[in-house]
C-alpha cells in the first residue's frame, strides 16, 4: 500500500530479533541435526530419521490442536488423559469385534470414530466450562486431566486391552509407497491446519480473539462458541493421537500418554507460539515436536541416562520461553 | 478532515414517515451491575443529522449509556426507539445491523492483524465457503480498505503491517474507517481524542460535523469540554447515573457545563461558578 500523508510511519524494518523469532526454530533444528550427525554415525540413517518422525507423530498430532487453543490464549492440560481414554474406547470396541464377527475395515473405522468422538466431547466440555462456567481453562483442563484418566482406568479396569487386529495396527506400521502412514497423517493434518488458520475466517478469528477478545466480540463474533469449537477440535486431535498411540502399541494401556501435556505444550512453545495468545504458526509446532523427539533420540544415542532427558526437556521449554520473552521485550511494542 | 464522502446514509435523504421523529429515543433506561445502579432512568434523544455531546464525571454513566446503545450492555429497563421502531439492542451485531457503529475509546483493534483485517473484522469478504469454513478474500479486503481510507482522506498504514505497530492517529483512522464502512445512521465516538496528539485531535474533531452534514447522527463523549462545545448541537450531562441537564450548545457556556457536571453546590464551593 502506498504511503500518502506525511507522517505515516515507514513500514518498520525487520530487525534481527524478529527474524530470530520467525526462523530461530529452523536454525536450532538444523544445528541439532548437524551436531548429532557428527556425534553419532547412526543418526543420519534414513531409518533413524523416519523413526524419529513416526515417534514424534503422536505428540505432533495432538499439538496441532493445542496450538489453536494456545493461540486463543487458553491452555489444555488434559490432552494426555483424553488421548488415553480415546485409545481405550477405540480398543474396547475393536476387542468386541471378533466375537460378533466384525473385523473389517468398517468396524475399525467405527472404533476410531468412537475414539475421536470421545475426544471431541471431552474437548467441548473443557470449552463450555471455560467460557460459560467462567473457570480459567488452566483449572478446567487440570480437572479434566484427572477425570479422563480416572475414566480410562474405570473403563479398562486398570488392565491393558490387547488383540486389536491387523487392520488397526496398519495405521501405525503401514506405509503408503515408501512413506509410513503416521507421516502421511501428519502432513495432511498440518496442511489442513495451516490452511484453516491462515486462509479462513474462523482461523482469523482464532488469532484475533487470542489477541483482543473484546474487540472480536464487539465486532459481532460469537467468541464463546468459537472457543468451545476450538477446544472440541483439540479434543478430537487428542483422540486421534490416542488412536495412533494405541495402534503403535498394539494395545490400549490405561496409563498411556501420562504426562504428555508437557511434551505437547513444549512442542507448541518451541515452535514459537506465544502462550499469551494471538501469535504463532501451526507448522512450527510440527518442527517443535520433531525437535523434541530429536533431543530424546539424540540423548538416547549418546547413552545419556533417562533421568537427564526429563531435566533437558523441561529446561528446553523454559529456555525457549525466556528467549522469546527477551526478544519480544527488546523489540518493544505490544508484541506479547 | 476533508470531505469523507461516505455517500448518503441509508436513513437520511428520503424523509420517511417517521422523519420528524428523532433517530434515537431512549426513555427511562436503567442498567444495574450487581447492586450498583449505573443508569437510573436516563432519557435521551438524538435528532437526525445532529451531534449530541455526552459529558459527566468519571462514573457518571456515560460509558454505560453508550454501551446500551451499541449493544455491549443491554439495558435492564426502559425503552429504546431507533429509526421509528422500538428495538431491543441485545448485541453489538444487532446494533451494527440497524445502523449504529461505535468507535471505542481504546479503539477495540486487534493489534496482531493489519488495517484491512481490522476494518473488516466480523464482516470479512469471503471467496467461498463450506459450512462454517469460509475462505477469506484477502486481496479484495485489502483493496477496499485502501479505497475507503483514501476516500476518508485518512493516513494509510502500509498493508500487512500489524496495527499494533501504527501510530495513535493511524490506529484511530483504522477504527473510524471500520465504523463508517457500513454507512451507519448513528456513530458513537467515545473519547475520540484522548489518545491523540493535538494536531491529530483537531482532525478527528472535524469528523462529527462532516458526518452531521451528511445526515448521520453522532454521539460524542469527551472529557475535553471545549471540544464538546465546539462540535455539538446539544449537550447532555450525566451525574451519578442520572441525566441532570440537556442543553442547546449555542446557549451553553463552559461554566454552565462544569456546574452541571460537578453539581451546583460543590461547584460554588470550589469556586468554579
């Protein structure tokens, strides 16, 4: 757009801080890959890299939804438990199949849909309690973390569910051409999520409401409904993550995905999405999830004790947040 | 401000049957927040093409009153007639639909999106859609926003620049453009100059008269009483949730206003009047 009147400010030039905020994650990812390749000869093997991506896929699927929740300046701590419950429900239905002579792809599809529906329902409850119950989402989803885990334990009787059939395990272990199915799912999901956020009206409202909720409401947008919808979507994707995990483990474990909220939020934060809402890019969440998996994988290859991995993961999140805050503050403006 | 040329508003020009009635008539408006009576039976009318000033001390009820009109706080009691019909303004969306636009004191802009995004917030131009998923036509919004800002003679922020990076005057321009885009019948300006430098403020203060000349009614809230005296036809004074004066600006002095705002006894005691 042309600048007409005198005094109209020049478009602010992008200084190094903004560039660091925009591309830092890619540089860190690349640096990590280089260092690992030098330290461990096995690291750059295609099998190892594909493995990393497949291992990252469950957290990454869930993190796509959590990114949207965080863009709205809300949080979802319940995703790990919701994933476990969705996986258990799917497994429970699959387990019933053989006795009733139902083993086909249709039955598998139905079981998966049931898992996703459970995720959507619990997500919608999270959203409803947040916007209409007036409880901060931090507390609502902390409660849901406990409730969904309890429901999972009740449903499974505290025991794993096995015998889910070959068709179901192909979700995690099958390939389309040379590409593992989970990676195909990731690419499709993240493409859709990015298109949704950056090209659609609702996507714009997600960003806008995360920045200035009141302004969006005054513009006539039903922000409460939007939030409930996004929480439901995040629940659905948590359910999808749970289904993927169940397929990979070829069983539903009642304690599956415990503590995953940390990994998921770490992926989102590493990807540069602001915990204050309104800023971020979903594609970078995928990079964040890959980076987290790379870190664990690298520490494994280097024979670092597992306890250190926990410390590293937590430290990385805090470092990323401090880094982002320092850069935004130095740049000034209303960036947070 | 040069001629905004926003065209004849749909309500002006053709004198309707209700043409002799005021555009907005509020009677006995009551609004409570918990136990606090924010508006205690306020009546107010705004003629077509006139500028009405709303003044009063902090907490007098000015903001609450305009929020009743703009749909942000539906009233608890009283009646409201707009453009000849009795209405219940239950939401900001409904207010916009019947032709009431508001420029809020804090501008209600979304800092992380650009000028066009803010101007079209809530009424985006879409390319196509399936159910609730509608694909934005960013280019057309960009073009329309540029035309609109240009026609209003307002400073143009670069496209794509987040409004959080703009100056106070530019941000105000964006907020005003958004309000005028739909050719409203009534524009509410809430403290339009409070965040502006003096030269920017003078420009913004030309807006009410320009709009009135085109038949658009304006309600303006300001703490700067001289500004209110300069640009209004009538001034309504609120105190503690009640209307204490409804004055023709021509016959009103600054001293009169101060007296009504603070209450006559206190004004005398403090040596205002």
